[in-house]
């Protein structure tokens, strides 16, 4: 799914992290190593690399204030988390700037 935005807009990026327990319930969880957001531009170069803000257990966000001079095209937002039990991508979202 791709969200379409105009250059210069503020974009809210949200991620919910749940720990999966075998034969148990999934629960919201905060990873030991934090939650990182990387946004890659149309050329594949990194335009943002930050730690996300915690709203509450397992729920993180970042407000990306885009610049009017950014290139038009598709941007890929990758949210990663690292924990003593798991690591890897938690969420990948596409944003199109027009």
C-alpha cells in the first residue's frame, strides 16, 4: 500500500510491535535495542535514519517533515527492531511524493 503526499507535507509514520509467543497470545512489546526508521529515496539513497518515538508499549511513531525540494517519486520506509529474541524488519511502507 502506498500513501500519496505532496512535497513539503508532514507525514506520520506509525509502527506497532508485537512479540509472538509460541502457543500463546501475541502482546505489544518494546524491543531491547529500540526501533529504527530508515527512509530511502527513489534512487535508493538514505534520506532519513532515526530512532522512532515511543507512544506506549509496542507503539512507535515518527513525523517526517518532507522538504519541498525532495525528488518526486517513491520512498521506502523501513522500520526495524532488535531484541534479544529477534531482529529484522517490523514494517515496510511506501510513500509517494508528488
